[in-house]
């Protein structure tokens, strides 16, 4: 038996996308990632699939078994056609990294920097968000609450960051 990947049928894309969403819900992001790669192999610019693919990679950030490259996720985010989505998912990437850093004793100090980058992205997303879409505002507020709750501060050599946050 030859070990090779098979292409899915184009008419199976919607069903496969639904399966990817289900696997994310079941906390199996690796399976969702694989399904997204199968879909993107035949429909490389499918925006809905790109979003699920990004989310499945973000779900794996805290996994000690899998090293997710931030640059890889950034390249995928850049493929999104909507400016709003590019800002929003960039913010989500930085927020997920920040939340991961908060859980790591030696990395706790870097969490603020990631939260700050997330806030910048969410702020841009809020400015151009579609009517009635407050996702970026909800994420912004959540980041602010976590910064306050965890008592995160910028590095001593990052006073310019503090000034930007206060303005």
C-alpha cells in the first residue's frame, strides 16, 4: 500500500468545512488543521477555510507537543481578503500568545508585550468593523481585564509603550 495524500472532491468542501469546525469544537485542532489543508489544496483562497485553519493553529499554541510558528500563522492571516479580518485575527494571534505567556513562569513578563500588540490590532479592527460587529471590542475588553487582573506591566526599557497606552 502506497502512503500518499488524496484530494477531496470539490463538491465535498462544505461538508469537510463543517467537519473541521466540529473537530475544533471537540478540542481536536490537529484534525481540523488537516481537513483545512485538504480543502485549501483544491480551493486555496477559500476565506472561510482560512479562518478555520487559523483558529485551528491558534488552538494548538498552548500544546507542548506541537511547536506552532507565529510567522506561519501571520502568513496565513495575510491571505485574508478583509482588512478587518486581518487586523482581528492578528490581534487574536497576539492575544493567544499573551495568554500562553501568562501561564509560563519564565515568560510571564513578555505577556504584556503580546497583549499590547493584540490591543493595537483590535483597535484598528474596531475602527473598520462591520456594523453590529463588536468582536474586536469584546476581545479588547478581555485583554484589558486580564492585564489588570494579572497586574502586567511593560518592561522597564519599554516606557514608550506605557506612554502609547495612556494616550
